[in-house]
C-alpha cells in the first residue's frame, strides 16, 4: 500500500511538471551561426572540468544549488537577455553499453582495424547498428531510477528530445525517459543525422534504413531530409575510398547541430542522446575547451549561452577556413601481427592470422540482429528481466559469456 502511494505521488508529480512545460516544436528556420559559452556556477563538471565528477550524484549539480533555483535562473536569463542571446539547459547523454563496446574490450586493438569492419565474429553481432547488451539495458534503466528520484527535488524535465539515428542511442533514450515522459506522450524524439557516431569504417557505425527505424521506433520522428539509406558510411570493404572522419570534421558537425538547435528549437530544456566522441566534441563546441569524458549511459547537464548576429540571415554555410586539419583521413589497416587480448587472464592471446572468431555460444544464445522486434532487440527482450536488481558485475559477465563460453 505504501509502495502504491509513493508510485502514485511520483507519477502525479511528473504529470504536473510536464503539464507546466512548453510543448516543444521544431519549426523551419534559417540556421544562424552561434557563439557559445558555458554559464558557470551551477554544475561541478563545468566549474571544474579537469576533475572527474560522479554524475550520479544529483547529475553534478553544485551542492549550494537546487533544481528549482536552476530552472528559475534559466527562465530569468532568457526573459532578460537581448534578442540575439538564448540560453538552454541541455542534458547531453551517451548511449549505454553496446555489443561493439564489448567487442572493443574483448579484442583490444584488433577490433578497430579488423573486427570492426565485420558484422560480428560468427556468433555475436555488432553491425550494422550495434544494439545494447544486457548490461547496457541495465545502465539505461538505472538512469530512469536516478531521474525518478530527482523528480522529488523538482528536477526540470526536458521539453524536447534529439537522438542519434542508431538503435543503441534510441534504446538508451527509451529506457531512460519512457516512464518519465514518453509514456504520457508529451514529447516526440527526433532522429538527427548530425548526432551520429564518428563516420568511419566500423559496421557498428552503419546506420539502418529510415524504414527500419520507422518500424522499430514508431513514435519517433525524423529531421527534414533524412535519407532512406546511410549515405555517409565508409567501410573500405564496400567503399573504395575508405575515408574516416577526423576530430576536426566532427567538431564542425557538432557545431552545425548546435546552430540548428538554437535556431529552430523553442524549448529551453533539451535532452540529447548520442555517442561518446561526438558528445565530448559537443562540449568543446559550447565552451569547455578540454572537453568532457562520457561514461556509458552518462548524462551530463550543460547550461549553455548562445549569441548570434541578428544580421546573419542563416543562408551561409559554416566558415571552416580556419580548420587546422582536414575533415577526412585514410583508414589504416592492421599490422600483420596485431594481437587481441581477452578480459580473463586465463585466456591465451591470439593473433589475427587465425580465424575471424570462434562460435562461442549455442544457437539459442546467438544475438541475431535480423530477427529483432519492433521495440527492442531479440537479446534485449530475452534479458529484459536483468534490471537494477541484478548486480552490475553479473550482467557484465552474462554479456561476456557470449564471447567466452567455448574458450
């Protein structure tokens, strides 16, 4: 009875907060080029970015600040600022653990130059479009638990949601925000191509078709001009050019997203779920020179100021003439004897001169992305019970079992 009362009060609080927010709309707009800076004094990670912070501790909010005070400050900044200045509170998030992340840890250096170019190792599949592992589902679900606890402290919910067009990001967003926002139908997440992972050769970075995403995420929307097929994928196994995006290229892509967001989005509180590298680059764009690291399923709030030139009609491309390096570089293949290491010390080191990978699980354990359901992957559905009550180390090694069972 007590539990039911607490749950009812929680959802009533969520309803009242959502009802008081402005419904987010994405309107056509010319994209003005903004100059960005961080408003300090509210978050530990923006006040002292060189120090590691535990974002699970109130999402890094300063001890002398409350969420209602932050929301009031945001509203006042926007109401008192000149016409060329806008402030937004951005909850910048990284996807939870995907199968490609597990493969990276398992294979080491050999993943980036060899295994990443394949869809999997014959048993476990990380491409195209890697899904979440059971541990990843748990990480994202734990986000939801954390945010529900913050609601009691009047945590301001996002009014708009933007997400990379990859399943691991959309599934992370779902597991994080569904109970808080999406269940009530107050917001429609929007897929943005500019939020994708670094454009390179890995099959995990090969986007699914628009049709597939529409079927898997029927309540999501797409930015204008979103293509049916992935026109940016550069795997040299299929593409003779074999070009990969540089950090500089990612910087200007992140800058383009930020300009778009501040030009076309009315909402002042926004959730963005993307990938670790583009997230770190995004923090550089908005004024954190050294960039912030992102853990799996991490959520980092940023209070961002944007100043534009009102004479800017938004009809000119970003001036990248000051770019210190090219947008693209050549893909580098493995050395002939590159080795991979495995997590347990008892497993022997092997070289790439051997087979692509052993079949290390039974057919019933196989992670097959071709037969996923419309909402979550086959593996995600099968392991949906692996929620917060399961210790992290257990779900972690359950994921690793697919790699290690037959060694």
